[in-house]
């Protein structure tokens, strides 16, 4: 029997009740924490902490960025824990995982609407857009590797594209959390475009690589 046929057969056999394995979910969560710690260490060592972090405005901006990144990563990990089980894809709704993106886009639009059009370019690109574009996907390699290994080791997803997308989404959110500690561009439009865009790239990469890397 070919691997594709086996995966399809297992998915059908679990159609009525997704497999439950709390131990598997705990192990994936532990490896997710390990990947997050690795990404944070990499970001701090390679980029450092923004020098004005002690100021109230900088701290408020950092907390807002962390709220967005953690919301993305948290929802992705929640659904990854479900989709890692055979039949669990029926309980995964990617539209809900996209809610943080929708929220930050609305806030970005309101921010631009309240500012003079002459400032829009600076609000969107900031001073560190290229560094953000490179850094978040690069840092995401660490959590992506650990999560991929954990899902292969302890899980048995039958929807490999969506599982890979969730691995990429979670990795991008974790990476953005680490990068936010360094980034000094604080406008909401910048976060929406560059944080959201790079996390979306990580998600796309995960969806493309999932069928290869998560095959069992």
C-alpha cells in the first residue's frame, strides 16, 4: 500500500471521531516552547534589544506588537495540535486563525485615515522594512524545524498542506515575537504590512513544504 493510500485510509477511519492523544499534544507544545526559546535567543544574539525599551512609548509599542504576534502564534499552535491527529482537520478553521491579521489591517487603515497622506509612505515602510522582511523568515527557521520534527515524531496529520501551513504560521508568529524586541518601527501600518506579510510568507512556505516534510 502506498503512503498516500494509507493516509487516506486513516483519515477515513477517523472521520467519525478524531484521535485523542494528550501526551502527543503536550510533546508538541514542549517542542513549540523549545523552538520559541531558540528563536528568541537567535533574535537577541543576532539583533539585540532596541535601545529605547525603557521609555514608556517604546514599551507600549512593543506590547502591541507582541499581542499581535502572540495571537497569531497561539491560534496557529492551537489548531496545529488538532490537525496533527488523524481526522483532526475537521476541527480546524483557518478563518479564525486569520482574525489577528484582519484586526491589525483594520487598525492600520484607521491609523492611515487619521494621518496626512504625506506621512503614509513613512508609516508603511518605516526605516527597517528590509531588515524585517529578511529577519522574521530567517528567525522562523528555528521554530519551523522544531515544530516539523515534533509533528512528524508525535503526530499523524492527514491534511499535510494545512498542517504545513499551520507550522509555518506558528513559526512566523514566534519569530515576529523575537524580532519585535529589536524593531524600532512602531506604526500600526508597518506592523500590518511587514509583520503580517512576512508571517504570511512563512505560512505559504509551510503549506508548500508540508506535503514533503510531514509525510509519514
